[in-house]
C-alpha cells in the first residue's frame, strides 16, 4: 500500500530515506532551498520543490498534515532544523522524524515535539563500542532508556557446558529469550529443553545491565 512522505532538507540522510521509500513504491515529496540540489536528486522523488523550509508560508503551501510522516534533515544548519521542526509541528504534521547533530540538538528537537529523533553518530558509536567490548554481540535495538533487544552468537565454548536453554540459567524476571536463530530457521519462544548449538543466534530482551552481566557470564 502506497503512503505519502515529505523530506524537508535534502542532506545525505534525507536522500537515503527518500531513495528507500521510493523503492518501496511510496509517494515522496522532496523540499530544499538549494535549486541545484533539488534538480540533482529530482528523480528520487514523486515531486520535488525548491522552497525555504524555515519559511512559515512556504511550508503552509505544502499541506504537511496530508503526509503520513515528515522527515527533517538540515545537514549544515541546526537553527534551520529546529525552526523547520517547530513549524511542521504547528502545521499539523502527523509524525515528525528529525536528524540530530549533537546532544543539545537532540534535547531541543525533543522539546520541539519531534516524534522520532535520529542521532547517527551516537547510535553508531554505541553499536561499535558494544560490539568491540562484547565479541558475541551481533546486533541490538534500543526500546527505551534502559531496555534493549540484543542478538548474541553462541560459541563452542558456551555450548560445551550449556547444551540447552535451561543450562543458561537466565533470570527470567529480568531477561526474556525471544528466539533462537539457526541458519534459516527461527525457534520462537524456545523452552528450557530447546537444544543449543555453536553459532546459534540468541535474541534476548531485557534491561541493559542484566544483558551485560549475562554477556560477562557466558562470554568472558
């Protein structure tokens, strides 16, 4: 089912989002004050408009409330990003995604009412640090301030003394084993008798500190 999205500011992040949305057969509006940039990437959009995204009248003409979501990406101007986010909110945008460039920018966007704030440098930095520190970590998703879903890979050393899920002795009050991924198969909500093999991927959900303690215990 086709949906409608507006990309306000054609930075690298906005262009990438637009390209993927269009590939999934959505309608995408691209807006930027730079005519050269709009012309350069016009093929990525269903519609492309040259306009100042910090101008209240210009944004009003776009009818942002008609779009399923609005993405704000102003690479070189934090003030413009904040003004655009504020105006989009005031003009009834249903859902606003904004890119942050610093901790302060992140907090300001949150105060201005952005529904989702993307902070690539921080998010990727955290992901790399966790992967470097915990070699078994494959991927993770932040659910809240302290809640995460993580994907860990079992080792031959682990499965040598933990042959089943029950052998992991998980603290079920704080950690949940959601699934075991093995090659192309997925065992959802495995019981304590489910066997473990080396290189299985365990998908767990819980508090960050509990997940870290489990990692230290199982993958020293």
